[in-house]
């Protein structure tokens, strides 16, 4: 992963430059950590959440907002679509059934192995490649649409770099829609019960969540940006923020997913979905 030194990019507003990881800082180490974590946890993740995710279903997050009903991508028939951080490819596979031409990329090979298994199970084959969102192996303007359902964006240190790279592979007028943890949730403990209803952290504390091994090497990383950070990053990367969706927890959903739950979801948002348009 390549990260600009804080303040080195004159296009960045001061608050974004100050929050952007230094090339010598934590962001320089975390791509390998994220890849390794997902390679180890991919099978368990798919086992735990597979029934909810389905084999060829497109949900935007733990609230269960389904693209079949939400239509955030619009009519995809005949469109060239890139899925960023595809995991086992459930979302991209559903888009194939809607007539889209889809390619998925993921940082972790083990996640892509899960996609191969679902190809065989469903008979719907999703073309995939192992790649980093900061170095997409596609030509400029290759896609009409790109999307990420909790893929890549929460885990990348250089969000502006990732957004710029997605913009590069989109045609003019193309759109990138991505879901991520709602920044408001970072103020609360990651607990689905009542203990998760009390704010304990500053919303403005932009330090990432990191886990380390005994030698002090990062083994997991997830990044926090405020809503304002995301909006400014989208604009700095060359996109126009076209839409923001904050899914509500549906009445019929009684399941939990980590810290997501009906109790919390009825009080505050857990997911933010940004749609960005390339001019």
C-alpha cells in the first residue's frame, strides 16, 4: 500500500492532510495485515454469515438492505461493473443474474476461493482477480459502475488514493457506490446489547482500530473517518457525492452481526452508503 506523507498533497484540505497516514506510519504496514487476517478468517466468516449473505444475493450491510429492492445501482443490464472487495462474490454473482458484466477483486486469496466454491454450487461464475484497490489491474475507463459492500474501504489506510484509483477505471459519468461502517458507531462499544448504547469514544478521534501480535506487528486494521472526512475525500478524489443512504433497521430483522443489532439499529445508524459520480 502506498500512502502519501501527511501534508505532502497540496490538494488536501488541512484536516484531511493531518489525518492521512504517513508513509512511515501505521498505514505502511496494514495491507499485509488485512490480507493475512482475511486469508485466515475467510472460511469462518462465510460459515457464520453465509445464510444471511446467500449465494447470489446483494445486501449492502448488516441491516439487510437488499439491492433487489433498493436499486442503488439502477438498471445494470449490459453495464460493465467492478466489485471492489468482493469476498465470496455474492453481490457480483447476483448482478450477473440481472444481466450485468461483472468482475470482482479482493485482496485475500482465501476469499476468492470461497467465490470459486459458490461458482460451482450455483452455476453462476463470477470472474475474479486478486488485487489491491490502490493498484487496480484495469485500464482507464474500463467500467460503467463500481461498488463495494463493506469491501476494501473500511480497511484501506489511504481512502483518497483508493477513491482516485476507482475513479480512474470508471468512464466519465460512471458511479462508485460503497457501504461502510457509519462513522457515528465509532463512538460506541462494538456490543449488540445495552452496553453498546453508551458513547465512550470521541467521534473525532480518527485513530484506526488495530490489533497486534506478540511482536507488536499489526494483524488487523480498520479505519475511522467522520462523515465530513468521507465527503471531502470523495470530492478531493475527483468524484461528486451524489447520494448518501443511512439504512434503517427493518422491523422484521431480529438477527445480530457483531455489534449490529435491532436494539442499536432502532436508535442510531450502523451503515453509511455513499454514491459517488465521476464528472
